[in-house]
């Protein structure tokens, strides 16, 4: 067994104080996202972990790409018949998390997922390269398949079928909008006394801001 007890790092790059944060978490997320993008050191700033409660009762996390965020929430796209899609259909309460190592920051978002309007999914699907469009059709995401060749042959067949044609969005593929109810911002600090600021949505749709102990 490899001993990891000596893996340590001192976090000293930034601070997160109540005197320098906006009243709502979307504005702070916007600031952090573009600060991280500008600072560099991360290949995909929009990579996030999506955690759901599966049909087997176990939580499961996987990394997907955030494709849009605004005052309503956070949008990502997937196969609705995938394992995560089936989980969301039963329990739409999910968690998104970002870990931006170059800035020593985390963002943890609790929210409720709902399918985006069809036109939003259509517009995004149309913007994808043809290979990605066909990949979404070729793969019955999360289903058991016999081998890699099965996927490759599906893709080849679709490439021939849609050569020179418009590729429509399959009805089982589209976006989810995650409406946040709680957002926590975590800034690494020295001596493990990290800054943790939590925004919680209240009944009047204002955000309650509290500091959590590290």
C-alpha cells in the first residue's frame, strides 16, 4: 500500500473575504471562472464533476463539460438515456463541482436539474462538429456493448448514411439546466485555514451568505 500521508501543499495564492464578494453567487462564479481561464494552467476550465444518486441508491460522480451559465443556472449536455440521465429523471437533485488547481479554488453547487427547452438543445447540437453529432447518435451511452468495434462500425454506418446531409439531434440527447439552491466557494489558504463562503437561496429568492469553518 502506498503511503500518501506526506503529500502536502501550502495554499497561498488568494483569499476570499466577505468585504469583496457580490450579493449573488453567479457573479462570483463568473469572476472566478474568467480569472482561472486568464491565469492558465488548466486545459479545460469548464470541466466539472456531476454527482447524481443512481437508481441503485449509490452516489456516482463523473466529469462533463459546462457549456453555458447565466443567472438561471448551469447547462451541460448528455444522452437522456444514459446512467446520469436516468438518475436525474428519478431524482433531479444533483451536485456540480469545479476544482481549479492553478488558483487553489473549488466551487460546489447543489441544484435541481431540468431539461432545457428543445430549441436550446437543437441550437447547441447544430453548433457541434459532424463527428460529435454522429458520435451522439452512434453511442447508446452507458449501455453494455460487446467491444470497441461495435461503436466504430455504428459510426461508419452513420457517416455513410448522413454523407452530405443534415444531421438532426436525436430526441434522447439534449441539455440540462441546473438551477442552484446552494453554492460554496472554497479558496485554499495557509495552514489549512481555508476560506469557505456559502450562498443559500432563500424563499424570497435572495441569497443568504455565510462563512464556514475550514
